C-alpha cells in the first residue's frame, strides 16, 4: 500500500505520462488488458476441465447450471474478444 502522498505523486506521474506520451501509455495499458484476458481465458479452460468432475460430485443439476454459465462466459468472451486480445 502506498501512503496518500505517494499515491498522489504516482497519479501525478501517471497523468503527466498520459499527457506527454499517449502512444506509450496506450501500449502499456493494452498490455495489461491483454494479460487480464489471458488469465480470464485460462480460468475458463480450467473451469471447463473441472465440469465433468463437478457433475459427478455435485450432481447433474449443478453440472448443467455450471455448463450454462460457462457457455454464457464463452459467448461473452467471443463477443468481446477484441477488447482483451
């Protein structure tokens, strides 16, 4: 955690960087967004892989609900794929 003074200074530096070099700031910001997207994709793959075990352990209804939620997640990720690629 940063102190209030350090946080204020960091925000000032960030604002100055955004104003002075917007191309660099956009490149760095896009890289962080892509990392979030990769983690989201990895989480989705792990959840899909866990679906059969969840169905066996928790029952068909829980597995069906999880599958529907994962299908909606996959559809949203496909729809907004340009935002996190």
